[in-house]
């Protein structure tokens, strides 16, 4: 086994404690460590005396801890540590927030190195939350550019740096250049070893730039090649299924309980005209939460069915699939359309029966989850596949779904619009339609950000809504995560609400790990109004539609992305009553505050997702794991757009020269690609 693939404990000095902490950072192997990129650097080549420090500069200085170490707790959730550091020229106050573990290393008289920004305090200059190290290591770090790593409580920068140095020694004899020599030469890239060493411990600013360029180039290059493999070869000319217009659809529209918005009509016209052509449609419909994408999908399905074909509709969760199934059944059965549900948790005999019906063409529309794209699902004559909430699926899943038919039309829907540059990467082959209008009569949801100090008052407010006959959602962060992080789990919150804060109301818990039957029961109970308060994890994030629910409380809202919060918030404000969303923010950080402000002040999902993308970067934004896409560790799709364009041209050239992109001459590159793209079992790269 390559040394890189070894468990991180292979590195000397990494024992159970450190490896446990490193796992929190997703570092399991030596290789993970090497790709744990600095989030910034400290230029410690310029060291100052305390007497010379100036307001606003970012510097390094050395001194002794002088006088008392003052630890206080002015508020719940806030631990202040204050002390002075002195050298022969002067003294300055150092302040830390919530860093209990510092206590161990802070000993009056201890010599320390401080690196941080000089600010104005109450009594003169001050440094808050700097990097602090015992100064006996000063010789190590003096006069160099030092990486700053993303870390976790209990793991110091010094420890990370020392582990990284050892990991990089392993690089020397186990990493081989995997980019083709021609590419390296033409684009004047540095070698991989130089790049890795200098991205962590740059010998100069120039070397850092060169290293970074290489790694950014490489990440985009691998991403683009991988994506080509996923979807590239489907771009060849193909004959599609012509679906003709007919009266049934007009009749269906007339019988709807509401009039379509202009935006819905025009998007359906675009889809309709695609379906009438003999080339397969590839269209993305984007529209804010609640803009009414489902009905557009249903009309498209009806078009397929009235032409004698089958349609498939895939949603990311069972709860959502079921809801879509019920509404389609209600709307379409009067028109003689046969709708079935296919989800993983169906009893075997029921599933087998449905599978047989699908194969024999005794079903017109199948609504389901991932279960739809499993082996053993064979459609008889599939003409249209629709994926709802596309951003929750992988690029490859879309392709697999389409493979269930013979060049069926493909429609994907999302409430998470993305910038054009990204669309080019993810959905390069899609046409885009936008539903840019909400159905009439929707009121803006009043959104408030509060801290948990106000909990009782928040839930008093919830009670008033419940007393008026409304219903409430309480959303909690994922249960899995709470093993690591100190967050209240949904179970605990449901318990607290039903026994204390909302004890006279009917409170129920819903989460993804529950048996399907129970989930169904609870969802039905909430829909019918027998349950007043639904405490849930993010399983309700997408799609759920209960118009009488007018208030949503999000616990630990700082743990969610903005787009996710917007989706969640979209669960209320679906009926005629004024609706509310209360975000409980437990974080003191400026970024959290900024994000909550955006939620309070913005109702437009497009603006929100743009800001989200800027704050978080695309990796987290898309949940790359779901996409099966490698995470970008160095490259940034906003900052490095010009490199991306260079790479795209290069890849186009390669493909033009060799349309099947046979990488047999580049075994190392091929191996790297296979490694980076985490394909499901049974799928081999470039096969
Ligand atoms: P999303 O775009 O978020 O998937 P849905 O399709 O779930 O939104 O629609 C949200 C709600 O709006 C549903 O209850 C749906 O029946 C309703 N709706 C859709 N179109 C209209 C319309 N033109 N007028 C009034 N209500 C509509
Ligand atoms: Mg929807």
C-alpha cells in the first residue's frame, strides 16, 4: 500500500488523541493531511518590538506573560481570557474569546510568540484572538511564511504544522507527477512535489504563487476531465421522441383550482416546444421556493402520457416523493392516468408488483426516490424523466436516470439557481428556463434572528399562533452531526417542547431515520391538523406543503447554509395567513450575524443563493459529496475564473484530438481521476 494511503497514525507523534481530532477535520490518511490546505499564511519575516507596534498592522512579536491571567464569564456562552505580554520596550493586552483550553499553556512568566492584528482596546492597544505559541520554538518559525490551517478545538496550529511537515517528507518518495508532460510544459506549471511543499511552507511569496497556480490548474483540469466522462459522450446527435400537442392538456389546465402565472405559462411553452422536436430535451427549470414548479412538471408528464408514453419523476427524499405522488394522483387520475410510487422502503411484494407494472407499461407515471434509478427498474417506453430539487442529486444520477429510456427528454428542476460560470461546469449541456414570479397573494414571511436567551419568548409567540389555530415547524440540525458538535439533538428539543415549553400542545418528532410507516403517519397527522408542532430535522427542507403551518423556528440556525434556510423557510407562507420564521442563532461570529441579517432582509432566493455561494464557496454550497464531484481545495470558482477558462480550452482541445479521450497513455492521470471522483460501486472510469 502506498504510504499516502496509510492511516494518519502512521505519522510519528500522531496517537489516539490527535487522530481523533484530525478526523473531525476529515483527515483520516496521510494523503488527507497533505491536502489539508492552509486557509491563510502568516508572514513572520517581519518581527517587531512591542514598543513599536502600530494600530491596524498585522505583526509578530515576542514577550513574556506578565502579571495575572484574568479569566471571566461576563455572559453565558462567553469566556474571556485576558493578560499582558511584555518585552523590554513595552507591554500590550491580549484577549481571547471562548478558548478554555488556553489555560494549560498560559503561565505567568512564560515566553510567547504572538501573531495577530493590533487593535484599539479600552486601555490602549490590544490584540484579540491572535495566534499564540510558546516561544521556545521561535527558532523554528522565525523568518518564514507559516501556514494557518483550519483547525478544531484542542488541536493547535503548532501541532498541525508539525504533523504536516512529517507528512510532506512522505511526499518526497511517494508522489509522482500525474499531469501529462505536455500540459506542464505548455502552461509552465511547476511539478507536483514543488507545489505541495510550497503551498504549505513557501520559501518565498513567488514560490507560493507558482505552487498555487499549479494546484488550481490541476483541480480544474481534473474536474473538467471527470465531468466530460460523466456526461460528455451523451452530446452526440441523437433522435428523440416527438410528443405532440393535444386537447387533454388544455382541458387539464382549465380544471386546475388556480390560474397559472404568466411565468409558469411561458416556461411550459418552452418545455412544450422542446418536447415536440425530435431531439431530446435537456432543460433546467429554476424557480424560487413556492414558485410552482411542480405543476409545470405535471403538465409536461401529462404531455408524455397523452402521447402514449411513460414518465418518471424523481425526488430527493421519500417524504417529498410521497407528497408529489399523492398530489399527482389526485390531479391526474380523473384524466385516466395511472400513477405509482416507487421508494426504497416499500414492502417487497408491493415493490415487485410495481416493477412488473412499469415493465409491462401498465403504469403511466412513476414517482419515486433514488429507487427509480436502481437496477431492476425497467421502463416500457419512457419518454420523459424529471428530477426535482436537482441540486440534491449528483450529475451522474441525472445521466443514469436518462439511461432508463431510449433518449428520453430530460427536465431538471431546482430552487437553487447558480451563476453562469458554474452552470457551465455542472449543467453545461442544459438549456435554462426560469419561473421568475410567485403565485399571487403570497405574503412576505416575516423573519427574525434571535439568540437562545430569548427562547421562552420565542415559544410564547409560537403558542399565540397555535392558539389561533395555526401550526408550527421546529427545525433542528442533523442528528448525525451532534455526535461531534455540542448541539441539541432533535430528540432532546422535541422532549423539551412537549414537556415544558409547549406542553399543552400536540408535539411530534420527524426525522429521516424513522421507519417509513411512522413518517407517513406523522406527516399525515400534521397535514390533517392533528399535530400542532412538527419538530424535525432537515427532512422537511424540500417540497413539503402544509398551508396552515405559519410559523417556523430554526434551532441553531447558524449551522445551516443560507440556501438551506431559505428552502426551510419556504415551508411556511403557503396559505393566506401572515407567516413567520424565527432563526435562533447561537453563534457570536460576525459571519453568522451577517448571514442572519441577509435572511431577515431578503426574500429573494436568487439573491440569497448568490450571497451564500460567495460566503461559503462552491464546495459546501453544493454539498459536493452528493454530486460525486471532487471538492475544490485550492481553486475558487470566482477568484480563478481565468484559469478555469484556460483549462476548459485545453480540455476542449484534448477532446477534439481524441473524442473518446483515451487516457491509456496517461495511467497516473487516469488513476488520479478515478480516485478523485467517488463513483458508486460498479462504475469504472472511462470504461
Ligand atoms: P415549488 O416551486 O417550490 O416546487 P410548488 O410547486 O410546491 O412550489 O408550489 C407551491 C404551492 O403553490 C403549491 O401548493 C401549489 O399548489 C401552489 N401553486 C402553484 N402554482 C400556483 C398558481 N399559479 N396559483 C396559485 N397557487 C399555485
Ligand atoms: Mg418543489
